[in-house]
């Protein structure tokens, strides 16, 4: 076999006796061919960056995606697919309502009140808050766009502005989320929704980095 | 000391040196990408768009086509990230796999466009789908990997795999002990395998 005698001896003897590593021989030969090409044409070793409009086009395409298919991460894939299905039906009803309908049997909950989620400070996160049903058993849904990027994750809270009390509803994955309001919670006191960015630091308290806020509808 | 595993097969692979900081950060990025964290798309683009763009440009020869392929690769990767398993492949290997296919598709459609080349078209299509990985792409992948390796592994890998020096020759060139050279070569080969992937790897 061409190239075999040039490969490091130790690696070769390993390959010879280890059937699981037979592919390594292929890798060694391909790397040698790469070395040969680099000697013939050193210009191959320089990489060039695409012009900025490529990244801009990617962002435009993905922004268009957002209105059709939510970019939910795969650990919530089942939820994401429910949303895709909901989005198809929801062209008429509104997807938040459809979501509620697929999870609740009483048709009375098909009326959702909505309010606006407004970015705070320098942030760009914005969206719509929907409330279906009433306490006990109310369901809060968020439909968010322009989530400010950053490490960690995004969490949704209910806030009592008078006492400073906060209740964590859950993680916002992708652009949409639906949360059961704790049955005993008084929504006339906890009347604000807060969306925050949380670091993976094991601290369950609010990070004090609020991206957006809005009133419970 | 017995090295016989419970399954009856002896342990042949020596322990590999601890992954470097660069590998840790790549793994973090790959996991975040798979989990759909949008900052990971931006970070992944910054890090690997030159690799994807340059390989498309080298293979296709036209700036506009290479830009289209780069855009297509990152969109496909992001939209299809549910099918990406970071434990199976490094993120750049997955991106390059998608890029190989995007380039092959474009080459075969170019050939299809020309009636004079109908017969070549079918041959090209077969090559694009199942032929050996092309040397230019492999070379760019190796260059990109080498640039991100820390010393002394970068030099050891280049000497052993690109120039084909023996262990003894690498020791003489670098002045490093045999044990160190061996472990870097072993780890370097593993990284080459991960990044080059199988010749006919599908995304």
C-alpha cells in the first residue's frame, strides 16, 4: 500500500493488530496527501473569510423562519413539534390559543387575553404575553422575538412589584413558552411578567439581568 | 497487572493526554449549538465560516457560489441541529460534511446545465455522492485543525503526519522525549480522525 511505509511505525503496528483502528490508516494516508499538496501549493494553507453580507443573509433567513417554525432546542423537541402543529392550525385562532386548546378540554379557555412584553434598557427582547383561563389553573404563554444573545439560559418570572416577590415559572426555550401559573398565586398581586438571562451558576435566585417586562393580561 | 476487560478483550488503547482548553471550548460550543442557543450559531460562524467558505471557493472557483454555499451550510446546520450529536462528531466535521454535499450538488447541477456534458454528469454525480474525499477539502480541514492545536502538539502532528517522520525523527527534531511525542501523536491522530471523518461521511 502506497504511503504505508512513510507512516509512523508505532501507529502502523497499532493499526495492524487493532481492527477497530483500521480507519486510521485511511486518515494517515489522507493526511499525507494533504501534506504533499501543501508542499506543492503552500497557498492552500491560507483561509479567507466570507464577506459580511453572508452572515447578514443568514440572519435574514432565520428571522423569516421565526414566524413559521419556532427555533426550539431539541431537549424540548416534543413541545416544539406541538408548536409546529399549533402554528399551522393557529393561522386563524392564534397559536397561543391553539396550544391551550390542545392541553385543556374546556372550550371556555379559548379566549386569551394578551399584553405586550417590552424590552428593558439596552435589550431588544420583546413579544406578547397571553393568559388563558383563570386562577386556579391559568396558563401563561409567551411569544418572544429578538432574544438578546448571551451565555446561560432565559427564565420567565412572575413579579409582585409592591413586595418585590418573585416566582419562577420556568425556562424559555426558543421563542415561545407556555407555563402553568401556580394554583394558589394571586395574579392581582403578581401582576408583572419578567424575562431574565440566568447564568449556569446553580443559584436559583433572579440574576438581576432583566431582558424584558410586561403586565399580566 | 491484568488488563483484561470484563468483555474478554484486552485494553489496547493507552490513556490519552487530557484535552486542552481549546478542545474544551469547542465542546462547549458544539453542545450549545446542538441545544439551539443562538449565540452558538454566531460563535460557530465566526470560527468556521472561513473554513467552509475557502473550501467552497477552492472547489467551485467562484466567489458568488462560495458565498451561497457558506450561507446554505450554516442555515442547514442550524435548522437541522436536532440531527447533530456533539458526542459523535466535532462541530467543524459536521459543517464540513454538509459543505462537501453542498459543493457536490452544485458541481453536478453545473454539469447538468450543459447538455454537452450529460454523460460526464452522471459520473460526476456518482463521484460526488460516494467518491473519496477530495484532497483540497482534507487539506483545509487539516490546516484549520493544526492552527487551533496548541504547541508542541501542532509541530509534532505536522512532522509526523504531514511530513511522515518516524517517532525517532520527531524526537530528534523537537528535542522532546519519546513518551511525550508518542502521546501527542496518538491524541493528534484521534483529532485528525474526528475532524476528517469517513471519506463518505454524510451530514
